[in-house]
């Protein structure tokens, strides 16, 4: 088994982003700005938000954090988003999910200006992704794509994984991960199979794949029975088991196979944060270019 060095890949990307921001600052005296919103006090969300703010500081993105009370109404959230939409210092807006009390997050996401939608979850941006005919078009048009799937693509590219004409199985069909990732893989000419909880014969389907991405949130669900030798296995899952973080893959079961895989922790997670920085930079450029 070969562990993909995701930390190295994400550090290199972060360094590139930092250099671009330094240049912007030297030429304009301005820095891209990212607003983060946390509703309530979910401990995991608090950790994610802290990491995102710290990552912004490291590359020179100005961060504007807003804590909203657990009991805030949808109207409170929408009012805050409206103010952030109108603030020219802010290029990106990130609403940390999930929202408490089963509030419908999509209504709030829909109110974020598509130009500032650094999570790529606004229907306008997911529509642009779905309508794109190729990877080149996605890159050229600077489309804001959900951070985790875009990070997975970056890991695949940097780990020299062949995508074109390969069979890729994406397990999980969420709007955040599985769906956009399937579109991205398709844009690079993979033959994509989307699997979910109602999929039959998941083991056999996965065994046929050259690339397996698991994003289901079930610890140790994927074991050696699901994969063939030579596969690239991307573990998006983040699961807490007796105070430890693990992915969806049963590491011990696959470690003596001929597989290339991402670790958890320290795999897709850090890359996701790096792409958030990149999306903030994209949003800054898009505003500047009037797109
Ligand atoms: P989600 O919205 O809960 O979606 C989970 C998906 O998994 C659903 O499509 C579900 O199918 C499918 N699923 C559940 N059990 C299954 C099974 N037994 N067989 C096949 N498919 C099954 O979750 P998400 O937001 O996409 O996140 C998935 C995981 O990734 C979680 O562990 C989350 O913490 C992690 N995550 C990590 C990052 C990162 O930065 N590393 C970012 C985002 C999420 P149905 O649609 O049929 O219910």
C-alpha cells in the first residue's frame, strides 16, 4: 500500500496561494477577504471554523468571523448574509454546516451572492459545474466548486492517478461531496458510477473500479472485499470512534494490498481547507474581472 502524501500536496498548493496573495497585496495594497458564519456551538464545527480562520491568516486572507446564537432565526442568518453580500471587503462567504435544529441550510445558501459562494453550493455555481463540457472549461471559467470534491481532484492529479477512461466509483451522493465529485470526474472523462445506500452489489461494483472514493461517514465500512489491487482509494469519511478520527476505510484490512490511498486524518481534510483558500482567491479575481 502506498499512502498519498496529502499534507505535502496541500502545503505546496497553500504556498502557491500565499505567493499569489502576496503579489496582490504588493500591487493593490488589498487582500482577499473571507467571512465565516457559525450558528450555535457544535464542537466539531467550532474546530473546523478555527482551522479555516487560521489557514486564512497563514496565507494573508482577511477573515471576518461571525458567531450567531444557537436560537438565531433563519431571518437573522439571511440578514447577516445580506450585509456580507454588500460588503466590498468580503470576497467569500462560508456558512458552516450543518445548521442547528435542522434549519434548512439550502435557503440560506441560496441567499449568498453566487460570486461569493466559496463553498460552491449555490444553485448557480452547481449549475455551471453541471453544464461544463470539460475540465478545461471548469478551470478557465474559474467556477466555484465545492471544496472537498475539488480537493479530491487535486489529490488525484498530484498523485499521478490516471482518470481518463478509467472506471471511478463514488460512494455517497450528497450535494457537498458525491454529486459534484462525480461531475468533476466525468469532466476528466472517467466512467463514473455513483453509489448510495440503495445500491445493490456495492462490493462487486467497487471491485470493478480503478478509482474508489468513499464519502459515506461509516467507520471501516470499506475493506479488502470491496477493492482490487492497483486501485486508488480516496477516503473522504471523517468518523469519530472512541475519541479518535478515522475514515470509511478499514486501514488494517487493505494495508497489505497493492493500493494507493489517502490517510485519515491528514488526507482529504487539509486539502479541503486549502481549496477554500483557493476559492476565496478565485472569487477575488472573478470580482476584479467583473465575471
Ligand atoms: P451525507 O450527506 O450524510 O451523505 C452520505 C452518503 O452516503 C449518502 O448519499 C448515503 O446514501 C451514502 N451512504 C450511507 N450509507 C451507505 C451505505 N451503507 N452504502 C452506500 N452508501 C451509503 O454525508 P456527506 O456530507 O457527503 O459526508 C460524507 C462523509 O464525508 C462524512 O463522514 C463527512 O464527515 C465526511 N466529509 C469529509 C470532508 C473532508 O473535508 N474530509 C468534507 C465533507 C464531508 P443515501 O443518499 O442513499 O442516503
